[in-house]
């Protein structure tokens, strides 16, 4: 039996029928199109759905505001915004009331500590005297047993500027006013506790009463 060796020219029809193996760039392109394209398409569909939902929600909110508010739109009350600087505790109140603040002092050590409390005078941020009085309820000196805690109570009073007559409006502040004091806790390895008292105008956080019984205006 005779075997003959045949050669195939690169540009012949036989060469085209045999074909060549795909190159690495072709494989990378195929993988990218097969994996990334569906993800991109899916993200696009999600983004379209979110955009449609937000647009519908925006239209709904505007419609509800016009229906329930009867077209009355009020701006955000800027005078109710308090600017508090470097405070550990913030106590909110109104002019003429007394607030009660409670603190818990913990001793996480295995030995007792002798504690002495001292509350400084309230001042403005610049150090000017403030019409706010703070008092620590007794005892202000005690021994804190190992692995124990103790409750400390402080009262903060914001007296009226002047007593109002029966037919005169009660004095109030024009905007949020903040005063500061330091609570020193001797016996604890810590810096003084910075306490801020924010006095708000009375219309801030007031209970709202709508003068209508239904949604129709």
C-alpha cells in the first residue's frame, strides 16, 4: 500500500475547511460579551425601574401636599435650628421651664473611687453670663464602690426675663439660643463634661392643630 504526502496551501479551500484555533483576544472578547453584557443590561433595567418609581413618588407627594395642605406651603423654620459647638450633652428646653437631666457615673475598676462633682456657671460660647441656672442635687460627694454605678441628677432652670401680666404675651426667644457649662467629676480620669442648654422658641416642635375636619378644601 502506498501512502502519498499531500500538502495544503494556506490560501487554498482545504485550508479554509480545516480552520484555525481562536486567539486569546478573541476568547477574551467572547467571555466579556457573554458575562458583562447581561450584567450591564440588568443594571440598566434596575436603574430605569428606580427612576420611574422616584418620579411616581414625587408626583404622589406633590399631589398629597396639595390635597391635604390645601395649597399652603411653609418653609423650614430656620429659627428652630440650634448651632451647638463641642458639647457632650445637649438639653433642649423653652424659656421659663425647668429641665431635669440624669447622669450615671460608672466605676469599671476593682477599687473604690472618691467622687466630687462641681457644676460651673452657664455662659455663652464667648464666656458671657447666661440667664440659665444649673443645680446638682445632693450628694455631690460620695464613694463609688468597685464595679458599681451611681445616678446623679441635675436641674436646669431658664427663668423668664420678666413676669408677664395676665394680658401680655409671655416672653420668648427669637431663635435658638445655646448656653454652656462644664460638669467637673473629680476622682474620674476624664476631662470635664461639656453641657449645652438649647433654648428654643415656643413655636418649635409645637403641636399642630388643623382647622378642618376633612381633606376637602
